[in-house]
């Protein structure tokens, strides 16, 4: 099998464009699809992270919505939202969360909702 990433080209109702990634290793010989979509306040104000047709986050909020998928099983390890619009500590919190929770081989799916750049720092760029 192969891993297939799908990103809708505009609004979440559009047809996704499929982009193959590198071939899987023997340990991760599976087929799955990941769709990540987002829109700012003026562009629909939405976020969506879908793995094999299943929405991965219970609720999306303003900022960076992050889902950490553990490989090779592609199970959801953790998810969190960081309000990079209003929370001055959110950029540092996001870096700390990523360092504490992620490891080599993980897949990060990130979807911005509303506004997610006001508190962006060099550590996240």
C-alpha cells in the first residue's frame, strides 16, 4: 500500500487533491488518507482534520489545531489547540507540547482556524 495525503483545494466541500508521499516501510505497510483543511475568519472560519473519513478532533477552536498521529499504527496520540491570536504564552506552550509529545516517525496534522499568527514566534516559524 501507500500513504495518501489529501488536501481540499479551497472550502471543505471541494474535491481533495491526492498527493502520494514516500513509500511506506515494511512496518507501516498500510493505506490511509489524511485530509487537513482550514480557513481564516474571512475564508469560512473552519478547521478539519480527517483520517480515513473520521474527524479526529472533538471540537476545533481559534488558533492552531494540532493532531499528533503515532506511526506506524497511525493512531491518534494526542491533540490540542493553541490560541495564537490572543494567548501570548501559546507559542511557547505549542513548542513545549510538541517537544514533550512527538517523536521520530510521528505525523503532525495542523489546521489553523480564524486567526493563528498574531502570537507566532521564531520558535514556530
